[in-house]
C-alpha cells in the first residue's frame, strides 16, 4: 500500500506518451494524416541499417546521433499538415491536452516556427527519456520512447 502512490505518480508521468501513440493510431486512416511508427524491432533494424550506411560514408556527425539514440525503443513521426482544418485543429487540441502535464524542456521559436521539446530527465543520469518534439504551427509531432544520451547530443551540437 505504501508503494501505491509512487507507482501512480510514475504512471501519470509516462502515461501521456502511451496516449500519444494511441492517438496517432486513431488518426492513421484520416486523409492527409501521415505517420510512421516503429516498434522496438523496427527501430533496432532501422538504426542498424542507417549506422552501417553511415559507416560506409564516413559521416561522423550522423554516427554520433546514432550512438545518442541507441536506447530508443519506439519512434512515431507525424505530419498532419495536409489534413482538413477541422482535423488539424482537433488533433492539435488533443496533443496539447495530453502534453499539459509533461515537463517542457525547451521551446524554440525561429522564423515564426515554434517547436516544443518535452521529456523527462534524471539529475543522476545523463539520459533524456521519452522525448516529444512538437511543432503545432507546422502540424508535426515526433515521439521517441526510450532514452537519448545528453552527452552525445551535446557533442553533436558542438560539431
């Protein structure tokens, strides 16, 4: 019984990410809604194929990115710009509502484009967990379940 509140708190933090994946599934057959979803096997295969191709090309920056993402388990990339305006509005509202309780790590505004980055960090580790990149004005959403190395991302930004 004493651990129950802790498990409920942990569940509330990660629940929006599961709900985002479910929401994407609801819209997958909507006209103009484009989504790519990869589970753990698809993500591992894609990472391996891309890493092999990048090694052959000698692209060091991209290899750093691949290493940074080695603990990503699931990926969802959504573009709903070609949907009707009511669909865009409803999807944006639902995503925004799901992300309300999530920690906002960064908000970037450039040339009228707004990108919000959500995720969880642990002060003890060097990992960014369950990252969501959301650009409501561009009608784009990227969900990464798993962990991304902060050190690798930092070194990539410096290159």
